[in-house]
């Protein structure tokens, strides 16, 4: 049994599946999202399903380490962090940092079912909350550009 199969089996044998990643309302304005983009950080894979995330605060020295599950499992992005923020809110800067890196082609995430690595979110992955916030942020008014008005 290879490492991917082993970690897939470990997830399958848990009492409860890890959560499908869901973004909270207004996640693009959250302090977790802003911290993920601005604070000093280092990310390293521990195994095919988990990453060690070292993340500081924008105006402070020092980094804290958290182990984060971040993998594709049964066609969904599964995420789970050991920090209090994730436990109580289902969202944290550590998960946000992994999403930020993955969506900018800077992280390799394993599909535990297909034993394949994706260096960016695959076209078939649907994270409804991301699409909702993207659509809500699009302007209602037409945008004027050099070529005229476009809707």
C-alpha cells in the first residue's frame, strides 16, 4: 500500500469524515484571509493529505505551527485544522493560506481517490461559496473601457 492509499484509508476509517471546505460569508474580507496573504509563512507537506503551516502575524515576530488536512477526497476539497479558530468557526488563516497558495499555482494538493496531484484547483472542483462570493462581488453596472461598454 502506498502513502496515498494509506492516507485515504485513514480518512475513510475515521468516525466522521473531514469537513468539505466551505468558505464563510464575507471570507474575502475576513481577518483570516488578510492574514493568510500578508503574514510571513512557510508551508511544507507532511504526507499526501496534510501540510505543516508556519504562520505569523503581520506585525509580530515568530511563527506558530499547525498541522492542516488539505486534500481532495470523494470529489470534494477536505480541510481541517487543529487550531481553535478552525474548531470554533470552521475557517482559519492556516486553511486560507493553503487555498491562497493552491489557487495561485503554488501548492500541490493530492486527490486521494485518483492518486493524482493538482498544482491548482481542477476545473471540475466546485466550491459553491467561492463562486457565490465572486458573483456577488461583480458589479451590477456596465463597465466602460476603451472599446465601449461591456456587460
